[in-house]
């Protein structure tokens, strides 16, 4: 038998074996009941008309109808805000003890049953599109705005009326934001809440307050709870952060007394800080604030997950800078000492192609330091392994210089849709700061090593150039200092 015949014979044999196995499996499956397809998901419109609960639905139709009646009573146009708020409080009380699935049923009702009138909205849009003059267009715009205003908006406004109502809405949105991004069922409710919060929490309605060691203990506990950058380890640690050479300010809303929405911790020093260690050192001597020329914002923490997308951090920094300038006329410099939380993960994914762009001389020096041939291809994994001993690297180490070069690229060049990749850089550059200086070993903690090999960065707030820096960012150019530019060039 020739080779071709042998190949055909083996192929037929395999085919028969496969067919036999399939037949055996089919025989084994014969007689088994077919798997039932999951029941189709019903809208609240269908469920409100039904008599029985189906599948994984949390609330029975009868209970869903009763909840619907309570929501309608709270949002009714003919009742006063006070009465609507009282009825909304009944729903809030029910919600407090509701199971997760039952809460989601309420969200579905709010989304599907209280939206804008589709026909009215379509007519208003058509009227706007067909307007022939500025006068007609202005009137059509008013009609369109009214058509967009829905019972959902009124319902959420009524929820905010009773005591604790604003807290309820913030917590509700926090729950929505915790859902998988693929779950789009509640997108309309989330968008409506974000829009309302952007109005209710406008900086014009917020109050800037200084927090000190003399503040109520309940408020100081909030600082410990919400600190997001450098954990507060003890009451002694907190007292150090509120000492005479420090300041802590927060924005407060009148409907959330005793609850800072965002707070910033500031150190008054005589130069831009390059390490977090002395700022957090509880045994360090108190600085002479009469000589302070620099305010270092070393921790900024948002406290309300439900306010994601509502920005007032830039206003906080500006207000604090103005307040400090009035109290300390010698202050000339306002800067941060910030972590670089996304650097390590970004370098792990993008380091190899970045290293390929390195100039010949530093590339050869790095290769030799890593034990490779001068012209060998550099793999980010090898650099990352060497960087694990970052704290032990001398100042002239090629590995150290390479990490600084990579970090300068990350902060000064890498963007997504014109915005910095790093979340902290995105915040500060978006507020008009510039990348001022990288600090080796700025955060030697385990968290600092995990995020950025201990690197920290100063963002400088030049109050006269904030608009200029924002303009650069709008053009897709990261505002950076000459030091950072020199690092990028290598």
C-alpha cells in the first residue's frame, strides 16, 4: 500500500471512530428531557398586568403594583413638595429592608414607567426641527425642554425632600455604579441622577470648611474612613496631619451635614516636597509656618461614590489656594505630591515597545545593566524584575534612569482621547496643573512600590497659567515642565 492509500485509510478510520462516538453519545442522551430554555425577561409593563410571578422575578405582580402606586403617589403633580416628600419617605423606608432583587425591581419601575412621554417628545422635536425663525426656534426649545422633563425627574426630586433623602439617592446611585457595565437596564436612571447631582452639588451651593483637631469626633472619624491616598493609621497619625503646620479643608453640602464630599490635606513647607515620608512622620518637628512659602497638597479624597462624574475637585483646590494666600501672604507655590497609581500596570503591558524607542546610548547602558548584549532586544519583563529592587538602586543606575524615562513618557505623552492615562494625572492636568517633577523613592511603602516602584510626582498649580495649561490639554498636549521634557528626550 502506498503512502497516499495509507493516509486515506487512516482518515476513514478516524471518521468512523468519530461517527461511532457521536452515535453512542446520541444513544446515551436519548430519553433525557430536553433542557428548558429560560423564560423570556418580562418588562414591568407586562408584569404589572400579570397575576403570577415568573422565573427569577423578585416581586410578585401584586406587590409590584402596590409599589408602583406608592411611586405614583410620591410623584403626583397635584400634591405639594412636602406631601410628595412624605410619600417618598414611605418608599425609602421600604427600600431599607428590601432585598437586592426587590431594589432592582424598583429601579426598573422608575426607568420604564416614569420616563418622558415618547409621543409628546417626538412632536416637540419635530416642531423644533421645522422652526423657520429664531423666535419659533426659541419657543420650540422651551417646548422640547418641557417634554424632556419627566415624572422620573419629579420623583427623584421628591425623594430628596425628607431628611435622609439625599443620602438615600447617593447610596442608590452607588449601588447602580457597582453593577456590571454590561447591564444597561438602569442607564436612564443613572444618567438622570448624575444630571440632578451636577445641579444640586454645584460649587455655588457648597461650603468650604477647615477641619481641625477641634472638629467633632464624628467628623474626624469620617476623615479616617474616607482617606484614599495614604491610610490614616491611628489617632496620633491624624493629629499629626491636623497640626499647626498643616491644613485640611473639605466641601460640605447643607443636606449632608457633618459629611465632607471631598477633602484635601495640605502641608505648609519651605520647598516642593520630594517624599511623603517626612510629611507623615509623627515624630517630625513642627515647621515654622511664618516662613512657609509652599503649600503641598499631598492627599485629595472623594468620599461619595454616588457623585462619580460630578467634579468639584478643581474648585476645591482653587478655593483652598485663595484661602491659604489670604492667611499666609508669603505663600508663592502651590503643588501636589501625588502617587502614580497606573504606572506599573501600564509599563507591564506597554514597556517592550516603549523600550524599543529608547536612544542607542541609554539603551545599550540599560542592556548591560540587565546582563544583556548591548544591542539585544529589551523585554519589559526583564526591566520589571530589576525594578523590584528599586529602593536599592544607586542614583546613576541605568535601570533607575530607564524607569524615570518611562514614567516621564507615561505622564507626559500617553493619553486616551486626549486625556492622560493615569487617573491622578487626569484629575490634576484637567484642573490646570502641569507635570512638574518626578521623585525617586517618594513613597517607599508597599503600596507605593506596587503602584509605581516608589515613584511620586509633583503637579504644579501656577494660578496664572491654569487656563493656558487647560488649553494645551484641550489640544491633546500634556502640560509638562522643562525637567520632564528633558527626561522624555533622554
